[in-house]
C-alpha cells in the first residue's frame, strides 16, 4: 500500500481552508468607478451589476472562494437586505436591451486590478438588473459562507462589508404618432402587372432617430415574418391579388410569389384575370433601425378560390431601449394602401 505525497521533504502539502471574506464589493463593472446609473423602467432594459468577492484563509492570506459560495450570491435592496422585488429583477442572462455592449464570444473573467494588488484576484459574479416600475433603489449583495449569511450593507461581521450601487428607473417616454415616420418605396423592376412596395416605419422624435429593433404580435412566434393581410380575386382597380407581410426586424429579405403574365383575353371574359403563371421575387427588407412591411400586388389572380383576410393589425414596436410602442396598420383593400394608426 502506498500513499501519494505532494510537497517538499516528503511532507504532505496543506490545503488552504477558507476562514472568511477579504472583501465583497458591488460595482457596475470591475473596472467602473461609477456608483449610479439610469435605465428605463420597461422591464427589458438592463444594467450590468457585478459582485466581486475575495477570500482569506486561516493565515490571513488571499485565496479563491469555493464555487458553492459564489453560486449563493444574490442581489438585495441595500436598505432592507431582502431580495429584489417590486418590479426589480436580477438575471444571470444578458438580454438584448442593455446599456453595455454585448460580451465578446471569447470574453474571459473580469478582474479588478485596482481592488487589491495581491496574487489572487477577486472572483466575479455578474448580474443583469432591470425594472418594470419607476423609482430608485440602492443595490447590495448577500452570500452564504460557512452557514452564515453575509450582506454588503454593513449589517454583518461588525459592518466591515459595506458596498452598493444605485440605479434609477425612469418612466419611458411616450411619443405621438407624428414622431413616427411611415413611408413607402417601390421595388421598380417587377413583371408587367405586378407591384411590390416596401413600407418603412421609423421613430424620429424631434428629428433624432430612436431605432426600432423588433415587434410583437399576439400569437406570432419570435423570429418569423407575419403574413397578416391579403386576398385573391379582389376585383379592385388594377388589383386582383394582394399579400401584406410584417417582416421580422434584421431579416435581409423576404420571398413573395405573385400571379404573373396572364393572357390579354382574360380581362374580356373574367374580371378577376385568372392566370396559372407566377413570378417569385426576393425582396430586400433590411433597414437600419426601421421596421419593414412588404405589400405585393398583382393585376392577376391565381386559380385558387376567392378569399380575403386581414383588416387591421395591432402590434407592439420595440425600440433600442426595449420600450414598447402600441401601433396598428390598417389595410384599405379598395385604395390598396396601408395606414399607420395608434394601437
């Protein structure tokens, strides 16, 4: 029987034992000295909050904190020591609407070289904080160490740990319909009898753009376009077929197929100008900070039966800060136009 010995002079090495915390600090970023930040109270916009923890062993030397202690860290309201509530939420997942830039794919652990100048850097637990209600709160942290709950609000360990940041959540601005731009452009190279329009929706309060980056329609899944209005054998002026698509933001293009190249005699015998031919189009839709609706029309109809669907679409336009704007698009089949309205 043999015994593994790791050390010098045949003496087993001693494993450091965590005695306590050297420090627990709450910051917006390990290298950020700011103590307060502002966000919009829309439940989506997030601010990064980091908790930096360093441990000490029985000799008073710096050492790493075990994973279970790091996992026990929670953000709290500094004044009460209780977990975030009343609309305030801390998530371990960074969402789409953050003040900071998205993390680099190969980003490693963040270090705070200004906290201590010893051989063991503090360990970092990162949270993303949002609020759905307006107000200001001071945020601290708490963790569990050796069965004892330690808070950063000066309430434990003889008040040696006292660290927090302050976040103010403000009510998002509401804009009049006049602050939105709704305009259309023609594709221009369609086959005879076909017409394709791109309607663009942008937000420009006082002439300054706030980017629109997504939309929400009840019952429509994320990441897909929404065909919300159209018809066949419509018998309107120069229009027998129509399709209207709300395109998912960021999508480079959308495909549409239109009835095409009907025989001239069909207008003499049938008002709906039925044809068995079709033309497929790839419509470029990408636009910087604006949403796109594609309207595709044809003088001809398909061989399918007469149908008509869609009238008014209610949707939420989401801006770059995560704020919702309730809007609606009304489809006028007789005028072949789309009108932007309040939702």
